[in-house]
C-alpha cells in the first residue's frame, strides 16, 4: 500500500493494461509496425529505442481490460473486419497470442541474430522477413487462445523466440537488430524484464525514457527508430516531448523519431506543432486520426503520431493505415477524419 502511494506520489498512476487494444493503441501500433518494417528493407542492422515500453504484452481478458472494454471497441473489431491496409499488423497481433504492446511488436519484426545475409533463413521464431507477407511464421509452441479468442501461436519467451541457425550454419552472418526498452514503473518493469530475459537482442532498462534519449543515443548501429509513447499524465507533457525530441535529435539527427500524442482539443496540438517547428528540426510530419471534432477536453477525441525523418512513402502508407483504423473503428461522428500534416520541410 505504501509502495503504491509512493508510486502515485511520483506521478505514475497510468497503467496501460486499462487501455491496451483501444483505438489509439491500434493506430500507433499499426504505424509502428510500418516504421519498423521500413528498416528491414536494408540488410544492415538497426536499433530501436522504446522509451515508454509498458509491460510488453496484455491479457485482454483480465480485470483491467474488461473494466474499460476499450479493446472491444478497438483491436477486437479490427480483427473481425481485417481491413486490407492493416492486414500485416493484424496478422502479427493474431500470431502473437497475448495482445502485444510496443516492445513485443517491435521484437517480433526484428530479424534474428546471425541470419544469412544472402538467404535470410529463419529459425524457430515469430520474426517476419521484409516483404514476406503475413506475419505468422509459426513457432512450435502449443496453440493458445488469441486476442480474438481464436487459436494462435502461443507467445513465447525471449529465449524461445531466439532464432536457431540452420544445421549447416551460413558463412555470412550479420550483427543482430537490437531493441532497448525503458519502463519507469517499478511494477511494470518486472514482467517486461521477465518477457525478454535471455533474449540477447533486447535490453530492458528500469530508467526514465527521457534520460535514455541522452544515455542510449546515438546507437552503434548508426540507423534506428526512437519510439516515444508517454502516458500524458502531466499538464506539461507536450513540452516534455518537445524537449525530449530536441535532446534525442541533437544526438542522433538522422534517426527516425516517432512520438504518439493524444488529441483532446486542437489548440494544445497546434501549439505542440508550432513549438516543434521552432526547434529547427527538419523533415517532420504528423499523422492524426480524429474520432470526432476535438472540442470536449474531457475526452480522447483522437490522437496523432509525429514522425521526424519519416521513411520513404511513410506519409502515404500512414494515411492509408489511419484511414483503415478510422473506417474500422469510427462511429461516423461529426468531425471524424484523418490528417497528414507537414510540420517541417526536408
Ligand atoms: C502509454 S504507456 C506505453 C505503452 C507501450 N508503449 C505500448 O505501446 O504498448 C506509457 C508507459 O510509460 C511508463 N512511464 C511513465 N513515465 C515514464 C518515464 N519517464 N520513462 C519510462 N517509462 C515511463 C508508464 O509506466 C507506462 O507503462
């Protein structure tokens, strides 16, 4: 009890388990999958920093998820309708068993260590090869109940998911893609650590993601994605994100940065964009999804993903993904729509 109030005292009340699988999660994860995929187009290894990782995966049948029912109006509806631009993301969600949070999703898209540069053969893992179609390379785990209640490959531990090289090991090995995740909630970091225990491609840090933007950048891989998904618990979170992006970008200016943000009222968001423009950082876009006109400050009326150095054609693909999320989950409310905004030119 004392521990809980101490956590609350430092402003860490947010628990993602209540919101996992809601429309905002589907929007950000479908776009995140597209961003990670873009890195796999080149053979050289990449690094992903997930600054606000959460617990890694979520049981949508547990009390927290059932209490809000947000996943019913989110991921469960999308899985039932399977809109084409989301098929890859949805196949991945289904293949992973328990509903994947950002670190699990990123990890599933990473290529295993030691893959053959020429042939890119896979061992026993969920990892998907670029352009390999649906993300369901099955592992030999027991079947489990999937997010939509249907059968799916069980989510395995990091150790199980490590690729095993084929018997005749290829000569051309390359360094592995790498993920570092940060989680500051002392309860949430425990399952996250457990999930990736023994996984040599994943580091879990019990530290602030804002500090990690300095401490863990630039990565040795030279190319990478920084995914920033804060809880937006405090009033000044937009300013904190702007500062974080400035700090991260100053250390890793050619990295791709993606930051999720909530949209309650438009003014706060436009102020955020204006402040970002004033940082002088080049090549920034935002993809925004509105369920309704952003007039009621008490509601999550929409959300956005801000991307610095977006990959080639990400704006078009992102628009198609956001449109599909809105078609699948929107209720035809007035003011609903998708916007792609260029905040700073290349
Ligand atoms: C929106 S949730 C993240 C969800 C996760 N990115 C996903 O998509 O599955 C935000 C998380 O950030 C954690 N958190 C809050 N402040 C943090 C900080 N300064 N550094 C790292 N994690 C933090 C919270 O405990 C929470 O688990």
